[in-house]
């Protein structure tokens, strides 16, 4: 069984490798489900990590239905990963009605040619997972990361087993709440890979700062925060 560890820094990636992980999924901002890591982090990981690394390519938090500019960013990031020699990428696109955007996802798979392509947990939003599985297998997707459309992979075990039974080309990779106390449940059911972050929090400050830099208003999945042109124009007009 492949142990894939979602690492959010070089230090996390090194700890995962030293702990015996088989593969890294590199990303940042785990609190929003992960977004694309910086070029600097990718370069550092490439220099210090010897096990395979798959890079999450997701340009922002929120939904998985992307604007034209978002999509261009995704393609450019995949090309960057390919040029750097990473073994795989993790990405995917949905329509607003929670169906796989087959056309755009195929475009990403084609751009990633030569690397392993994993469809990420956007899969957990699709309305018909069996149909989605068939579509992704038809595109040549290697892995599907999913919790079985539940809050944890343990809760989604029945759906995960059904997906694994139906899969002929994709590896179904359970992820979400995988821990030492439950990982053998996945091994017993003969899943070929599991995905986990294995994180613990390490205190870095002796006291809380005066104000928080976190903004719960941005943690939304039904809306995307964008700079508003009219607001900028109004402010510019007021100060001129």
C-alpha cells in the first residue's frame, strides 16, 4: 500500500520522507483544502526530497469551477511542474452543477502528459460518482483522491469500496481522516494507496498576537473573493 502524505512545507515533506512515506502531495494552506505551492517551495522540495512528489495545482480556495484566467494559471502551473521534473500533479475541474468538466479536465491531463495525474477531492462534490469514475478513466486519470463523499474516509468506506470495485484503470485513493488507528481498515479492504497529512500543531509563539490575520469571511465555497473594479475606481476618484 502506498502511503501518500500531504505536505505543506519543506519541513513537513522531510518529516514525511524520514517517516517512511512513499509519496508526497505538495501543497499549502491545508485549512482550505490545499492550494498550489510557491515556485520557491517546489524548488526546495525538488532539491531535498528523493521520493516521488505530486504537486497540487489549485489556484485558489473555494469551488472547482474556474474562470478563463484561473484555468490559464492551472495550465501554466502544470507546465512549470513538468519542467521541474515532478512525477505527478493533482488537479481537476467541475461544472457549476457538480459534474466533471470533461473537456477542461482532458486539457489538463494532456498538458500533464508524462506525469501521473490525480483527480483531487473535487470528486467528493460530484452527484454521480460512478459516472464520474468512468469519465476520468476515459481521460487517462491515474488516481482519484476521495473520502467517499463523506467528511472522513472511514465514514465513506461503503462508497469507497463500491468505487474500487467498479474501477478498472484508476487507483481509488482514500483520503480524509486517515490515522494510525484506522489505516488497517483500508489495507484490509485492499486499497492500493491512502492519503493523509499526519499533522500535529507545534507552538511557535509564547502568546497570541493582538489581532488575528485570519479572516473567516474568506472561508467560503459557494463564492470567490475578487477585487471589485468599481470599488477601486470609487476610491481612486475620492483621493484624486
